[in-house]
C-alpha cells in the first residue's frame, strides 16, 4: 500500500479507504475539466473475438488479419503486433495447441483473459517480464470477488469455466476455487475496452483504475487510447475529493440504475443523484419538485424515463397507477388510461419485436426499418416523449438508415436522439458529444454547412474534455470543423461578390 501511495502521489492522487466503499482514489491537488487524472496499461487484455468478428491481439484492428498457425485461435494484423505479444502468447499458444479442435471453440474471450492472467503471473514470477508496483498480480489478489454474493447458477458457471482453464494450463498447483474466485473478480473489476466512438473492442484488467468508485453523477470519465486506459476530469475536482466514474449507462431511472449496480457490482449507490435532486442535472430532472425524502422525485423520474404518457396528445404529463390498480392517472391533467389499453399496446410492441429478431438476415434492411418504425409509432402512443425505450428505438433506426445512406431521414433521427441525450446525460457526456459529431457529419454531407458548424463545434466542446485533443480521432474531428468553417467562409465571400 505504501509503495502504491508513493507512485500515485506524483500524479496528485492518494489511495484511501472509505466506510462502506472500501478503497477509493482521492485527489491531493485540483483537477480541471479535460485534465488527465490517470493513465494505465492493462495487466491483461483480450479482444472480443466471436464467430463473426475477429481482432488483432496486439492492436485490436479488424482488417488484414492472419490466424496463428499453431493454436488457430489468436489473430494478428502483422509481425509487429505478433512480436509484441510473443512472450505471453508463446506460452498461451503451447497450451491452446494441446486442446482438441472442438474444445478450442469453447475458448471464449473470458477464458482467454483468465489463462493470460495466470501466464502473466508465471512470467513475472520467473522474471521473464518486469513487475512494478502498479503492474503486479498482487493487485489481482487484493480485488474483491463477491463470490459469496453470487447465486448458485453463476457459481456453477464459474466452476465450469475454471475447469476449462485448468484443462488448458494443466498446472496441478493451481486451485479450481481460486480460478472461480478470479472469474468473479474480473466480472466486477475488468473494463470493456472501447474505441474513440465507444464501440466495444475487448476486455482488460486495469488494477489502479479498478480502485476508482462509481457515481451516477461522476466527476471523471474513462476512455481508451488503443489499449491504454485514460481517466479524465469532466468537472473541477478539488483537492481532497474522491474521483468517480460511471460503471453503467446512467440514462436509466434511479431504480433501474440501482438494480443494475446491485446485480453486477453488489452495492447500493449513495451518490448525489441517487439520494437527492441535483440542480445542475438536465432540464427534466431540474423541473422535479423537491421533497424531503426525495421519493416523489424518484417516482416521477421513473415514470418519465420508463413509464407511460398521457393519452391526451396536448398534455406532456406522466402517468402513475391509480389506487385500485385498474389503470393509470396523468399527474398533470388527471386523465385516466386503462390497464387493458396499456397491456394491448405493450403486447403489440412485444410481438413486433419478436418478428424483428427473425428478420436480421443480410440485405433485409427495409423490412427491419418498417418494423422499427411500427415499434416507434406504438412507443410514441404509449411512452413519455423522454422515454429511454423510444430513444433506443430511434438509435437503431439511425444506425440502419446510415448504413443505407438515407441521409435526410438519418439526420431527422439523429436530431431526435440528441434531444433525448440532452435530457438523460450531463452536458459533458461522451455519448452526447459523439452524437453531435454524427449529426454534424450528416449535416455537412447534405450541404447544411452552418448547421454542421454548430453541431461539430458542440462535439469538439464536449469531446476535447472527455477524449483530449491529441488522438487521431480528435484531430480528424477538428479538421472537419476547420474545413466546414472554411467552406462557410468561402460561400459567404462568393455571395458578397
């Protein structure tokens, strides 16, 4: 602990323990929005390879790949990445090559991550690769597993996975219970490695980052540059304050967030957003009435984000169940909506969703769009305009329309999703910045240069805080903004002439 304190002290940080939270990361200096708080390489990581997508083990690229000729499991984009991974993969390759061909198909990214965890420990113990205070298996041993909190089904699954790891490694000295416990540790402490646009690429264990606790109103954000994790401040974090990031998507209601955190991370969040109204939060939360216990606020938040809308199109009210549980009453105008009507629309949405799942064959975009639009229409009839489920439907429509090159309709949906994002995310959330970037690119493509400049400017304002300014992604974004401004300037001068 003392050695770790010495390492993080130079970065303006300190490791501490808080009641009911355990270890946490505190600041010993002021951090300002956009400032890097912490960088760390993964102790172990793997790409999220599947039957349909493969990625290079070294850089997570998905193009020009060649499979390892010996183990037939791992992919590389070239000799540079292969050499960089060779010390670890040499042992992994030997172990995987011993497996029967059918058993190799059962080697999921999670299994590989655990195998590599033990292989890295072995290489460090035998001094084939260096060990440091922040790059040591000691960190893994210190992680909390929550194994006792798991249900029987999950413990059996981890035991089965541990058996496969034991079969791959064939080390009689490692304990099956220890492997199962490490699977539980990784489930709570590993992070999804994403690209600059937050698309998942792989999974990695970053021991120091794992010390940072969750908040539904975080003051920092975790992003990745390649496989390196980067934690940046998104608010002013004063000296002595705790650094916090979000473990989950914070768009849901308090009840939904608490449920997700309890099921995956086994704690109840007591952040400011969960226990009281936050004046700086988006518009729909600011409009809530303040009550001493905050219970009314939580009910209203849940009803708006995940409940039903008033039947009167002129009213923007939210519904709550009546006292006899026979229907729902609008809390603004008092209009009743019957339970039977709500159930009928829910059943229609479910039926269309089931049909949509069966219509995912390649080249079937038009039918899928039609089904999504039917769902959207029903959700607009049933759900509050700020509904999370309606927002997710529109996200899917936007994705498909962009794939088809239907840019005008894609722009309409992109603008709708931005309206939703503004109400469920704080002003400096990377997803909001990325959506502005998408909107700006479409607007520029369609010739709406002035609109594109506004959207790209807003994207830069957010993403330079969450992503920094030095990555190729951010340089491309800022170049697009400069080009759009130059085009607008040229158009203006042409008119003057």
